[in-house]
C-alpha cells in the first residue's frame, strides 16, 4: 500500500512538473512574439535568410538569357514635366541637416508642404545631404590611385571582397568579381549614378592586380592566399566607418499604397524621415534603371517564402550616423541585372510603380537623357574620362546600352503618368 502511495505521489509530482514546464514554454514563446512585434525589425526568429543565398547563387548564373528590351516609347508631350523642372539649375547641394528640427514630429508650418506637385519641396532639397560630392570623389580617387595597399583582410563581406588599408591608413573595399560582369556592373552603376547626380555611392576606382607593382607588392602573399588571378581588374570603393543597417520605410512596403505626393500622408513625417525618403526615391530610380535586383526588389521576391523580410535590414544598403544612405555592392546592376531581366522585370516594375514622388534634380537629368537619347554616349564619356582602366574592363554591349535607354524611357513615362494622375487629383 505504502509502495502504491509512493508511486502515486511520484506520478503526481511528475505531472505537476510537466504542466509547469508546458505553461512556462508557452509563456516564453508568447514573450518572444511580443518582442518581435514591438521591435518590428532585425532578427525575426529562426527563419533562415534564404534571400542572400539565393541572390549570391543567381549572380553566378551565366548570362545567356533572352533580354527583355521593353518598348521604346512614343514621343510624348513633355512640356508638363519639363515645366515643373524647367526652373531647376544644376547646383551644388550642401549637407545641412538640422538634427534638432528632424527629431520633431511633423513638418514645421513655416516650411510648408513636403511636396510640390510630384516633387519633393525646395526647402527639403535645401537640406538634402550630399553624401559623396564630386569634389570629394575626385580627390579620393586621386589619393587611392597614389597610395600603396599595405594590408588586406576580411571586413567587406564575402571572402572575395577584402578590406584594404592604404599606406596613408585610409581604407577601401576591394571587390574581386568571379567574372568581369560583376566589376563592370559595380563600376558602371557608379558612373550612371554620377550621371544622374546621385551621390550616395562611395567613390570607386579600378585597379589591376600585379604583385610586382608598387601598389600591390606589400600584399603579395595575401593575394596568393586569396587565389586572385594576376592582371584581374578589381574595384576599390571608399570604406566608410560606423555604417548601420536600414529597414525599408513603411510607405515602400508591400502592404502600403506606395509613396504618393499627398500632403496628408507625408505631413506627419519628421524632416529626417522625409530626407531619408528622398534618398529612397533616388535609390528606386537607380535600381530600376540598372535593373539591380539585389536590394529592395530581392526583398519583394523573397516575400513569397518569407513574409517578414521587409522588417529586416535591406541588402546592400547602409546608413551613416548623420542619416545619409550609402548604396553599396552594385555589382548586380546593368550587366547581370539585364541578363536576368525576364525573371525580375515584374518586381522592378512593381517597385517603380509604387513611387510617385521624385527629386526635381534627378528627374531633370532623366528628362535630358530621354530627350537626347544619348545615355550610352554620356555614360561612356564620363567613364572613360574618369577611369584610366576603362579600356581594360570594357563597357556595355550595344544591346545592353539599348536596354538602358529603353529603361530611361519607361521611367520617363512613369513620371509623366504620376504627374497626370496627381494633377487630376488636384495635388
Ligand atoms: N564601402 C564600405 N564601407 C564600409 N563598410 C562596407 C563597405 N562595403 C561593404 N562594407 C561592409 O561589408 C558588408 C558586406 O558588403 P557587400 O554587400 O559589399 O559584400 P557581400 O559579399 O555582397 O556581402 P553580402 O553577401 O552580405 O551582401 C556590409 O554590410 C558592410 O558591413
Ligand atoms: Mg552584398
């Protein structure tokens, strides 16, 4: 009898323990869920980051896919858009972000609306940050070409990218492409951004590996270990300290109605938020033109299996402490991106169509490129004039240059559509 009671007691004790454990584990899961929701970002549970692997693998796909050229647009009456940008001169923008003002919710009355028609307002343009000015880029390129590389180490992503230290102690990310397409994509996207006046890409130079040259001799052994081929052309981009990740802002997420020039939607944003959105509108234009899928577009694609991907940091996009967005790793642009357009175009279009607010200055450049139909010539001239190694690396094929011009035209048509749509709405 005593033995039976003891067994019963032991059983009762075990049941109690199991119940406590069960309740505790449920509470733990509930708490984790709450934390995720309230942070609304960063790391979300155990869901694997499939996207990065997928896109890295895609970059390695040899490009024999049929090109999607899109339609060359019919001539449109440009006057409307041109009128809105006509008064815009090309001027230097200076970093002038009022951090105290930025922290305040809403736009101060005296500054007025954040938008004028489909454009960000002039007062916002006056505060718009110039991340890497032309002068800065030119000076950096001169210095980078003139200094020896004294150290190569990890610190710029995957192993084929290396953090280089120059003899003056400044740093750069060296990107060694698995094929020339990647280095071309990185380099030509940088110059396309320059042509559009987009300053968010760190300055870039090309260099040719030659362990007997003064530039590389100090890192000869390291280069041997990395198995980089002699004479390969690599890109070097300025390394920037203290960068942090960036989450896609709400108006650009799939559940939103997009970024529209509506005062009542934008009027509640802080100046800092508006300045960031402005940079996003340039980013979307650049990624559309270059067909770079390795940023916002890849997130859209990943939504199929990862519903919370937008709550995580965007690939290849970083932010400086003062709020400038830095567009890194553009190697999918222009060359590889055009090769795989068949697969990505619907996502590129979805992202572009979600934006109807633009920077006047960027649109002015798009209008010029559309009118003159000379994007290839201007890009080639800028690249040749700025980069001594351009003959070694080569340029876009005629076919890809045609794709670029057709994307300029499609972008132009979209801007026109936004103008008509929001003009009709009395915006
Ligand atoms: N110019 C730069 N300045 C500072 N840090 C940089 C720069 N470029 C890259 N990095 C750092 O290296 C990381 C990876 O960069 P990048 O995307 O160029 O390489 P990757 O090999 O494609 O990596 P991933 O596959 O993670 O995208 C960035 O998140 C950043 O931390
Ligand atoms: Mg990357």
